[in-house]
C-alpha cells in the first residue's frame, strides 16, 4: 500500500465513530430507505423534504456517507446507495450487528482500556448495575433487550433444524440444556421428538424468563424442567441422568479456565455413554471474511460489556480445553444451513 493510501485508511480508523453514527442516523431517520427506494437517486433537497429534516442535516450526513463509500454521487447532484449502502439497507446480519453495537456496546466501548486493565466488563455500567450482563438480560429496557436478543438469535436460530438431526441421532430421552437462555432450544427439541424430556440448567433469572416463554406451549411445558445452577460455583453439582448435554453459544461466555471447570462439572456426574455437544461460531471455521470479522469484533463485547474475560474462540482452542477436561472429540459437524456454526461431539475418555 502506498503511503498516501495508508494515510487515508488511518483517517478512516480515526473517524470511524463518525462513520458509524452517520450510518445509524441515516437508517433511523429513514434516509437509507428513501434512497434505496429511489431508482434515480435523490438530491439532498429531496432527501430533506421526504424525511422532514433540514437540508443542513441531510447534507452533513450525505457528505460523510459519500466520503465513506455508503453513497455514490451521480449526475445532477443526485446520490444513490453503493453496494456497501445496499447491505446497510437490506442485509440482516449487518442490521443486527449495527443495532447491537449502537444499543448495547457503543457507550460501553469507551471503557475498553479500563476493561483490559481490570479484567472486568467496565462498560457494563453504561446500561445497568450488574456484575455481568447475563444477570440483567431479562430486565434490559425494551429497545436494548430487542437488540441483544435479535443479535443472539440471528447467530443461532437458523441452525436448529440441522442441529436437531445431529443431536437426536442416538434418540436421547433426557437432554440437559446448559445455559438455556429463553428456552428456544428446549421448545425445538420437544417439538422435534414427542418422547424427549429437557432440563434447562441456568441462573434463576434466566430460568424465570424461559419458564414464562415455555408455559405458553402445552405440548412442551410438561416435558421441560428447570434446574437453577451457577456453573461457576464450585459448590454446585449437576444432576445425573442426562443422555445428552447441550451447550449452544454458551461456552464463549467464559474464560478458558472457566470452560474447563464447567466441563469437569459435567464429567463428575455424567453417565459413561453420555454425549456432550458444543455448538459455537468458531472464528477459524467461517467461510466468509465478513462473518470472521464480526466474530472477532464480538470478542470485545465480551471484554467490555459481558463479563471481562471471555471471547469468541477458535475450534483448536476449544478442542485443547476439551482434552484437558478429560473428553474426547469424536465428531465435528459443520452446519450448512447458516454457515456460521460448528458442533463438537464429545464423549468421556
């Protein structure tokens, strides 16, 4: 790269919050949608009139958007969406990432240096008074809750159909869903198989939310059970009897040492023939650079907002921890439906 181009790229980094807030504001004000709907592009005057903002406001947003590649300038002072702008307007991954960044992470990222130094989620105070974000998920204000769960579900829900076929290959009768969140996996499992029972193991506040959700489904609620357990509390144990232990996007919420401790807790009461399934969006198993980049960025969310010590892992690191904890990886399933997820299939050594 030539020095003059490198200097330009450095300025993009220096002013990146300006670009982000421009994109967000244009979405929120309806500018992006209006430009998307216009076949010939729009003038700044037309944008201002259509969205009922001042021409000054429209102009400063448009100039920044054009300078950052979101818009392209056409003839007669008209502006249209670039390919980048199109993805901001209509790509679901871009939308959920952007809203998650705005509503959950943006203010908190100001405290990243503090979080790195202290090993604690120093930015979490910007949205709530909790030790970790997991304690506050069920009581987040409406818009923040919507952005967090849309982000979380985008990277999980599309994987369920394919994952269920893998998990039920041995026809399990009892599944322990560790870190069951809102209970979506428990519902999916009980709908997939009419005989299976699922026990959700999670913190009390999460179990309350899951129970409220599942209580609306008579065909499932009698086969879903609840066990309050703090997986990091050395004094707690997991009940016996599971054929399958299922952890979906759960272990990335913990440090390497904590992951090993969780696996050892499972090992302590697991049947010899039980299987453990870990589903994660591993950094090194992504097909597309956009997904890999998104996951690496998400590690900083864990650093500054979630708990201060976890991240998105590579599959090689997870396999190393699995081996240390006394499990053998007997299968690695790369899901095709969403291209993000990998399921590691484990058994006791």
